[in-house]
C-alpha cells in the first residue's frame, strides 16, 4: 500500500525540535553548576548529548523536508510525544546511579531513591510537564531527594509547553516558515491561534514575546515580595520556578505544599497572573500595540471574567459560612474570615478553571459541595489562544448560544438565525466542529473513567470512589493536575498501576492537542493513497 503521508519529512522535523531542545536543557545545567550539584551536572550533560545525537540522526532521514497538511498533523503529534520521552531522561538518569564495573561495555544500573527512576514514572512526569498538566508521581518533593537543577527542569518543561513547543519552533526555525500556519493550527486546533501579522513566524514570535514579558513581570513581583519581607519563602529560585509554571497554567511547584507554602501576599500576586494565563494571548498583543479596547470588548474575555467572578463568589459563600468545609483540628482559619475565604475561594477557583492546578490550601478539607463545584470547573478551561486546557470558554459560549437558538427556532420554525460571536456570524461547520469536539471529549472522559475503575480492580488498588476516578480523568484529560481525596493537591498519582499511568499519559497527550490531531492519525483515510 502506498502512503500519502511523507512520514520522513515529519520525523526529520521532529529531529530538528529534539536537537534544539538541548538549548533549554542548558538552563538546569547552569543551575547545577551554580549550586555545585554533581549529580545534576552529570544528568544534564548526558541528556544534552543524547538530545543532540538523537535529533541530528532523525534530521538525516530527510535533509530537505516538504511539509503538507498531513505531515503537519503527524509532526505535531510526534513532537509532543518524542519531546516528552527525551524530557523524561533527566528523571531516569538522576534517579539511577550508573557505575562501570569491570570491562567496558558492562554497565551496572542501581536504582536510586527517586520514584522517577522508573521509566514509566519519568514519562508520566515529563508528559505532565510539557502538556502543563501538573499531575505528579513524585513521592517526595524536596531538595533533600531531588537536585535544584532537576526540579527547575520540571518547571521549565511546563513553561516550554505552555505557549507550545511547535509555536516556539515556528518562531525560531527558518525551515518551518513554510507550513508554519498548518503546524500552529494542528497544535491549537478548533478556535486556535489568531494570525496577528502577515508572516506566521512573526505571529509566533509576538505570542512568545508577550508570554516571556508577562512571565518576567511575575518573577520580578514575586521576588520583590521576598526582598520586601512579605514572602519569606519566595526566594529568587522559587520566584523563577513559579513564574514558569503560573504562565504555563502548569502548577508544578518545588514546594511539597504548593503555593500554600507562601504568604497571602504571594498568593494574591499569583491570582491575576493565572487569570492572564487563561486569557487569549493575542489580546495582550493588541494591548501592547495601543489597542486596549480590544481586550475589554472581547466577548470571550468578558464571559471568562464573568464565570470566574460568579463561581468564586459562590465558593466564597460556601466556605465563609462553613457550608463547604469539614472540620480540621488545627486547620487554617477560613470560615468566618472574609479575607481568607475570598482568597482561598478565588485562588482555588481560578487555579482550577484556568487548569493551573496550584493549591493555596488542601481542598481535601473542603466538603463534597465545594469539591463538586471544583470538579465541574475542571471542564470549563481557559480562553482560546491561552495556555489553559479543558473544553475552553469559547466552546461553552457557542454551545449555550446554540441552545438558545434551538429554543427560539422551536417557537419560530421559519426563522433563520445565525450564531454570532463578538458581532461576527459563525460558520456552521465551525459550530458542528465544536459539537463534535465536546461530544468526543465527554465520551473519552466517561470511557477512560470506566477503564481506570477496571484497571484499579484488576491491579488490586488503589481503591477508588467515584469522585477520585472522575477527578483523575478530568485532571489529566483537561491538563488540570490535582484531583480530589487520594489525588488531592498535596498527594500524587504514584499509587496507580503502570497500565493506569500509561492511560493517563495518553490522556494528557491528546488533551493538550485537543484530541483530533491525535485521533486523525488512527483513521485509515489519513494514511491511504
């Protein structure tokens, strides 16, 4: 059978991305040098060497790749998977001690203390990082167990994946200037990236500049709190790490207690940056070019802010009146404290809706009414063109408008009423695409929940209840991160079997690419001539 897809071109371009991944790997290497971490030094020198060799070898498969639409889908899907494999190497290398015993090439591998020494755990952590999910299998998050270089790499993967690895590649690699629009559409399908300039590479650079600038601003403000004595734990290392993972809506933290480890001032500063991360970055580009009204007038942005405000108010009332809390001896004073109630409710709601996944307190101490509100919020997601995951605000707007139109045309069957968004009539094919995506999302969500239950029973654990299973799938498919109870913000995904972890790795992968670019590769029509 003759294939219509030039897989060599796709694989060659994946090689280019892997080769250039060695550049961001220099950052944790410098961290290792600064802190004098020998293990980190060895880990990242080895990983950089492997990335260069693998990337260069894959590039040789097709020295002059010609990229079409089909090759674009394959390249984007493969890139995210291969980069996650390479990005998991530091965890495996750091978690194992390699010693040469006797004659070359005999290599003896001794398991280290880290849970990430296991390749499946390493791939889970890496995929969670690049897809900005924030779910972790780390049994112990501390500098005693892991080097500062390794924890910084974990946070850097989220920052790289936030705006998009392929968008970054289009911005900096000249060979992707042709076909770059197809790649960016494949990486952010549906209501995707708005073309801001005549050249797609310039658009990619504009988006990354806005992303970099807002990240730098957050780092300066967080470190400023530390210098002012308002956030004692927010050192420069923590400010950089949290700047990376806030703007990526990732949620990884070098602190085991997440953002709960920091003062109320740090938590309040992080809230607006999570909101910014869930906003369409193209709007910031307009603001920076002297068009701030485009931000205020944008229908999706107004709806997004409205959803955050209403749900935060409901959650504040629940926990202020103690209706949403269970009693925890020695717990933080939240019920009856207006500032604390508003802060924790707003922080947690914004964190979940934008799929950031930070925790300002352990919401396992909240009762079922507050937890089910957060579970529903996991399905909302950020704006189109943001770093947030899940279904996304604009799709919910179209679905709600469709319901209203159906009600109207039921009463007035002769009426022709196009759907409008921001004053523009929507193409009916786009509307059908949003229906298809939303239905597919829910089907995958329910089937995966059933598979998780069955595998937990087969493997003899963990013993899941419905909230834990639903939240595990919602958190990985929607790239949210933490779930509830067993998977709460201070716990991890380590108790699951390898099969369940592989299922969730796949969910994080297809969730980040919004399902269709991965599933289309499984259809015979895609491959046949």
